[in-house]
């Protein structure tokens, strides 16, 4: 039957005279592009709002727990006590996680530099907050602290030398750097450290113990933000626009 159909086609000139039929949709993929971008924009706004509420709630819980613990035991605000050790723990985790993500997420260029810079900054703050030499009576603790300080200083100097060669790239992408999620959380973390300085110097006419609690709590929340920043994303890759084919 198949052969019969083939042989009958040349005998049907009317069918052969028809032009080629082309199926074509009245809509193109490009017609939906503005809607997709708008939906993506709304989704990003919702995520940003949800993240903001989450971070604010986290800091509120942290401050409340800090106050309750201080009420129960005022000694937690002393050097190398509970609050400072908690700060050191968050900073060390932030430094390790930022460093790990810099070399294990296939980041390159500025993406890696951002994470490395924040990791070294967090490590330097860790060495400032925790007196490692006072963690034990052995002289090994003092030697460990000195070794870590020297290593950290050398890494910071090496990183500064590396970044001095990339000034133009940093300047050109400064907007993207400041708007990257990990940097946007690091900036308020630094601000919280600054808020704690007046209480550290007892510039306000309040009880000394309360002033120390304010200082340590601001720093605790700052360290918590450093840790949260290590969980955030980095600079997003530019969107490559390709002309959508019609169908």
C-alpha cells in the first residue's frame, strides 16, 4: 500500500501546486522575556526581605540570650569568658568557611579575592578577640599565638600585594563588589564593631558592667554576621542575552 501511495502522488498535480505549509506560533520566546525578568526581580526582592527579617530575628535572639546569660552570670563579659569565646568561634568558622569556599567552588578572579580578603579579616579579628596564650598555663599556648599572628600577618601582606596589582579591576567592579551578598553582610558586621567602641572606652555615663555587656554583645552580633556572610553568595555572573528563536 505504501508503494501505491507513492506512485499516486505524481498523478495529483493539485496537491503539488500547494505552497509549503509552515507551522508558526503567534508567540515567540522573546515575548515572554520581560515577564520572566519581572518575575525574577520580584522573587529576588522577596528573598532579600525574608533574609533581612531572618537576620534581624537572629540578632535579636542573640542579644536576648546574651542579656539573660549576663544576668545569670556577670562574669561572662570578662576576657576569654563565654561571650568572647563565642565571638572567636563565629569568627574562626567564618574565616575557615570563606577560605574553603574560595578554593572549592571554582571561583576565580574577584570572586575568590573577596572571600580571601574577608577570611583574612575574620582571622585577624579572631586573634584579636581570643587570647590564645591565656587558654592554658603551658608556654606552648603563647608560642602558638605568636606563630598564628606571624602567619596571619604574612598572609595579609601577601594578599595586599596581590590586590595592589588588581586595583583597576577592583575599581571597575566596585559596585558589584559592594552589592554582593557576602560583602553586604560584612559591612553591617563592621558597623556593629564600631558601635561597640564607645562602650569599650566607657564614653557613656552608665554602669561599667552594663557598658561592657553592650560592647561584648555588639561584637558578638558582628561576629555572627561574619559567619552568616560566609554562607552567602558572591558576585553574580553577568547575564548573557541570546536572541530567542521563533517557532
